[in-house]
C-alpha cells in the first residue's frame, strides 16, 4: 500500500512537465464567488490499523489500491448519508470513499479543523499527487507528492493573482499549493511529525 505511506514522485525522464495554465480571468477577486463546499477529516481508528479506501460509497464496496494510515488528514468534496447512519466521505483527490464510522466497530473518521496560521514548519500532505513546481508562480512541474507524506515548509506566500497560498519546500526543492481559495481545497496541514526525506524516495511519475 505505497500510496497510503506518502512519497515524492519525480519525473523519470529527468525533465519537467508543463502544466496547463489555468485561466483565472473569470474570478473577480478574493471571496467574490461561491466555492464548492469541501471539508477536512482525520482518520482516527481505535485499533491503529490502516483503512482501505473504497471505490464506491459502501462499507463492503470494492477496495481501491489506496489506503489511509492512522492520523491521516484528508480533504472531502462530498458527504453522502447511507444506511444505519453511516456518513460516506468522497475524497477530493479522486482516490475513492471512506466512512465516518462502522456499525459494531465504532468511529473511523472525525472532522478536522486547520486552525493554525500557515507558516514555516512541518506539513502533512492531504491531497494525493500534489504537484511540486520549480518556481512560486510557475507551471513547471518537477514532481508530485503522495498523500500522507510530511514535508518541511521554509516559506509561505500569498499569490492573489492565482487565488492560492503557496509554500516553498526544503525537500524536494520547489513550491506547492497549501490552499486554493477558488475551490476551498487545502492540500496540506500543519503537522507535529518531522519531515522525513527518506519517504520521498519513490520513483513513480503519476
């Protein structure tokens, strides 16, 4: 379950990939349009075991190749009420579905609030395959980070023209988006865990 452990996915060709430049001209400014409702959740099992992410909103649904580790924070784009009071949560990065509790077992996930102000320090990645770019406002992608990884942020910068909060990393060297204010998605949250460069040793480009 490598996807659930976090890692850095560099370009195997040794070069960079140009991202499609997004057009923000329709966006009139900070807070001037209605953004989709998204929320943060944390996986908090009582037994400390990992959770296989489902491909559909059912506890017994097909399992994907991805998983959550205990303590992982993730971004949810849809909440769907199911049978026996189970609330199904669709991950915003497209990995699939998890659930807030399992009948007969107990709580699995709880709502999470990112109350701390953004600044230098350790951050846990909440969005799978998060792009790392060479420059703060550039679109030159040098790799991607897996959800669950922990990185060290050296600098945080607002980019009003892109409606994003950006962060410069120690390793891998480059910039990531912490928050996209156009859709309210948070891609990383403050973490008490230290950044571990050995977790960035993956060689998969995805």
